[in-house]
């Protein structure tokens, strides 16, 4: 899906669809609205996408400085650094304002999609998602190398997902090798928290697990898979492109000086 060849209004509609799906699939603990700015905050987990201001309309440019001040106070109350997540929905005027104030830009990510009709899933393993959330979280924290202090926050996030969520883990006996979450939301299947244990990377475990999750989602009516990946994660990008995923759009994060 090449957005550059589309009408601007069509581009924004496509981006809004994925942004809304992302909010549903990875819910923040607290959500506040300031016009069309969505302020997402989560005390139990430090992930930027759960702790960021997400502007959703390039035309919503009134009183930018005052609104940034209000958002900053909310972030201070949570002990989080003020962070904006800048997608094509943010628009150029907000970007120019942040530039003029010296905000930094970091952590660019791609949103990618794969029509499931094009996916080679016939040979994928038929795998049943885990029902034991605690077991899945333990496996996910281990393979990603995350601190165990994130367990309560991750448990809260997974428990708050409203669409159907499949918790997938590839294991060797009791040892987890790879994990991911597949959120089936209507005709969309979103992949989140994809990780392979460092000791067994580049052996195909992530590929096998992704294909199993997509097969599960397609059987439930999903027609398109999508995911988010950091732009500098070359191994992951190579894997997703080899599976047929294409870039839809990009987003990045911004913080004020000294944050």
C-alpha cells in the first residue's frame, strides 16, 4: 500500500484506522482527550506508546502551547517524561512548533501490513494460544530480557485488551523460545510484543510463531495483519519483509529540551 500515491484525505483515513486499532489492541490505563489529542498514560508500564500524547487531526492546531502545558502537568503527575507520538495525523504546523521549541526527535517506527490472502499459511503450525496469562507473561519477559518488575503492568495491559487476544509462545519443554500477542479485531490481526530469546535467534522460531498466529487469526475472519517495528531493527524488518509485510506509514517520538 503506497500512501505517497494516494489523496491526502485517503492517507489520513488509512492512518486513523491503524491508530485506532493500536489504541484498542494495546490499551493505556488512563486516556484523556484535549480536542483530538489523545493523552495516554500508564503508571504500571513505561512503554512510550502507553505514555504519550497522540495528535489525531492535522487541523487541530489551536492554543498549542497551552495544551502542551496541560499535557505536561498530567505527565508530571504520573512521573513520566512528556512525550509526543508524531504520526502523519499530527500535521506540519505542530511539527514546526515543536522544532521552534527545540524538541528532540527519536525512535522512528514503521507500521507494516500484510493481506492475509497473500500470506503463505498452509504449512504453518496449528497452534492454540495459551490460556494461562501468568505463564505467558513469564515467558514473554524472559525471551525479551525485560525486568520482572514489569509483570504487574503487562498483566494489567493484557487483561484490558477488549478485542480477542491470542497469547502465543513457542517452547522447548519448559523453556520459552519466542512469544507474541495477536489481537484479532474484526478484519485486522495486530501483532505485538514479538520477541525471540537471544540465545536462539536466527533459527526461524519467530517466523514459525508469526505464521501460526496469522493462521489462527485468519481462521477467525481476519483479512489483514499489521504490526509496528522500530526503523533501526534491521533483523526484524528483514523478517517481516520476507513474510510479505509492506510499509504503510511511519511515526516517531518527540520530547522537550531536558526531558
